C-alpha cells in the first residue's frame, strides 16, 4: 500500500490487512493505492482545524 502525500508504504499480503499509523499534519485529499497494481483503494481527507 502507498499513502500518497505522506509517502508512506506498507507491505500487505493478498487478502490480508494492514494498519498505517501516522500523525496527519498535512491537510488535503490523499489516495491510498495498491502500488504494484496501480489500484486506488481509498481516499483520505485531512482537514486543518
């Protein structure tokens, strides 16, 4: 998995799960994708308070 904007990558096995813990300090909308497949699996929106 690759969380764009934060440039965080984690390996995840087929059919498995992964957890990404990080401090969300950069506001914006970021794509989470299965990097090797080029498939977007989620959008993450970070808003400043």
